[in-house]
């Protein structure tokens, strides 16, 4: 099956590529300063749907990184227990 990639788009410092395989679209998000991409392994029906999903994915990952960073500060300053830290930073 032929694969067509879009030009790289930038969103909140992440590079987003939309990949088309047949009539389905997938996104690949490259975090700042990392070479490998992240995705949600979901096929979307249009370029637009895949791009919107990619933006939501980046927003979620950015929020998670911010929460983990803040939780690290709280743990280091003894403002939360280790159990609280793990409750805050464990994502399903």
C-alpha cells in the first residue's frame, strides 16, 4: 500500500506529521529534542480528524509532563508523600 506523508507541522513545539495509508490517516508526533515519534495507533477517516487528534495528543502529553515536573518538586520539598506522588504520576 502506498504511503504519503504530509509536510511537518509545528504545534506547541512538537512536529506533527499526518500519514495516509489507503483511505485512513494516522498521526506521528515528534516531541522537542527527541528523534522518535509518539502516536495513539488509531486510524482516522480524514486528514483533519487525524490532525485534531494529534493536537489533543500533544496537549495531553504536555500537561502530563508539566504535572510530573511539578510533582517532582513537591516530592523533593516533602510537600507530598511518595504514595501521593505515584497517585499523581501514574497514568493508565
